[in-house]
């Protein structure tokens, strides 16, 4: 690699990494250190220190005669095969323990590459991204004068906590997965599940199922790669957890048959929303599917960062006549992690293509129409119980009002401990042509409007439906025209209640049980 070659946009790439609970069984214990079982570390390596500050649940392994009380401990550091906690692990019963790294801030591990390097499940397509602003790192500067004589310059300075802020995306929407991250949970799932289970389909990573395996009854979707399950999860008995030949897991998950899945989304009212990580990579010419980060300091061949704990603070759906459905996402981010030597970014994916055993991105389809966005012309809006065909444009904004929090004991000044959601709001605006005075009458009405606001968008066999009720019309602007054309009225409203909200489509959302985490 030529050290004076500059990074250019042609080598830039951004992908999504699911953050889901990860289960590791039969970890051996020494004080505060848990070591992955050899049957696991033959296939999985952890990215060193990526999981600092994450919370893990410690539980008794199924082989133990008696049980220990569950412990929830903060990870102080980790190597490729060990996890060190902030206090000793309960060993009153001896023997191995099961460790579950909880989802927030914990990007899902991937299988080792051919040279036994660590990877993450960072081969997920973000969709039709128009603009992407990576989160930025802001460092608090501490400058002071000391109580000693000297010149007029500051006597001392140091760096305080880091805050990661400002991540955003503008996307031409071709799937409804972002509603899951904005609202918080999947309450039901149907369709897409074939009869071929993980055991019999273990070695397949390509085809109509796109590498996804489904358990609709548990509202779960996972990835099947080289015969194993990602994220690693428990079969309920603490048995070897991610292998296709474990009947407890392999018989339960079935290949995606390629037909649309119907997700029903609900509101999460707890203290945590589902999160994801973003890998942002800049690479120079010559990168191949096996190129890892070099061992130079600083790195010269690639510049890779993983932004963990990303959550949707604000989601805005924008629809305008003649245009595709677009969404703007404002994110809050927990940490900016610099990828270490030997790490294989994006699981070796070097560009957009349909998923195969060694190339391509999950959720990108070889069928072009699957990747097309939803269009305004295929939408329908119901207001006051009527389908309004004269809506010209509008928007829906879902605001979670997330607030970053820092707690003592997260073991790194780079890390925010949590993002706590506050009041959720739904705000709508429309520009429409009117045929009567009902929108004006609803503005003057002292009570909430009756009926539902329903936004529906369709393409081929896919659809997005959002239902809102208990709403107030806040403002109606009726202009006096300067010409003899139609009167365009601007209407704003706020809704209080989310009704039936679904996405039917061919986008796999990696999740376990339809919820963000166990904590």
C-alpha cells in the first residue's frame, strides 16, 4: 500500500449490524473472567474491547445440579475469547456458566474468516440511501489555571468525556424496517416460513431465503451462515447454542421461502428501544474480500469505525406528489469504536450485490423490483373515515425524545451508558385540496377527532400501513388565491394513539422474540 494515496469516496461503504442478545454457553470462570467454550471459539471470535460497557446476564449452565442467582454485570474489557466483568462471577455451584451479552451497544458477532479473524454481522444493506451523515465525536475539553505562579497561558488541560452525536440518513424507502426501530417492537409475524428447517438446510447460504431463517411463532429472524446460527442463542436448555445440528434450535428455525413477511409493529414503553450498529468504512484501491485492517499505526489501507448503540430519535416519513416515499432518520449513538488490527470489515463485502456465500449484502435482492422504493402514486390516506385522493404532500414524524445518560462504572470515557426515551409524539402535516369545510370544522372542535388517520403505501406484493387515532387538528391554513387555481390548504395534526401498523415485504429484520433485549 502506498502511504501517500488518499482515501476517496469510491472506497467508502456503510452497512448495518444488528444488535441482538448473544448467548454463549458453558463459559469457564476465573474470578471476574469468563472464557468462551472451545466449541464456540473454534467458530467465533469477539472483536477485542468492542463490548466494553455492555451489560451481560450470567446464569447457571444446564449441566449444573443447582442454580445460582442471575447476575447482571458490566463488561470491563474483552479479548477475542474472554470477557472480564466489573466484579467476580458467582461460583457457589462451580462449573461453567452461561453468558448472555444484552443487545444495547453490542453488535452481533459473525463467523471467523478464513484466517480466523474476527468479524461482525456487518453485511446488511441499508437500503436506498440518498444522504448519510456519520455520527461525529465531540470531546469535552478541560482547561484550567493552577494555583501557582506562571505566565498568562493556561497551566493545565486534558480531555473529558466523549459524546457521539449528529448521525442522520435520508432514504428513499423501499422497506418498513425503520418503523421497528422507531416504535420498538414486533408484536406479530407471519408468512415467509418454509418447511425446510435449519438442520436440513444447514449448509445453504444462498437462494430465495437470502440467508435468513424464521420462527414466526417466536417473532424471530436470524441468519444462517455456513451451517450455524447468528446471533448465537439458547435453545432453552443451555445446550450448544448456534449449531445447525442442535435440534432445539435447528428444528425451530426454517428457511425463508422468499415470499413477503408480514410484521405487525407495536410501541415499546420500557426504558430501551431496539438498537443497531453502523459500520463506516473508507478503503483504498486493491481491497479484496479477504483484506483485513493492517497492523500499521496509523492504519493505511482501510479506515473502519463501528458506531454502536444507534437508536432512532426521530423518524420522518415524507410523501410528495410524483416522488417516492422518503424517510429522514435522526439518530443517537452510544460509541464510536475504531476497528482493530486484523478485523475484516463488512464481512469482506466490497460492494452491493445479492447475497452469496462470499459476496453481497443481506436484504439486497437480485430481483430489481424488490429494491424499488414505495411511490406516492401508490399511496392512500384516510382522514375522518374518508380516503382523501386530493392530498398533494405530507409527512409523519415519530419523535422518541431520547436523552443520553452516563452512569458511574461504564469503564470508558468514550461510552454513553444509556439512551432513555421520554414522551413519544406523532406529528402529521398535509397539503391538500379541499371539497368541503370539514378540516376547518375539526380545528374548531373542542374534542379529539373521531375515526382514524391511515397512511398506506403499496408496491407489487409489499405494503406499509400506519394507523393513528385520538388526534387533534392543530392548524389549518386557508390562503386567499392569487390566481384562479385550486385552493391548497395546509393542515397539521397530533395523534395520541398508535393503531394497527404493519409492513408486508421482503426485508429480513434480525430480531429475537420481537423485542430489543432482556434488560
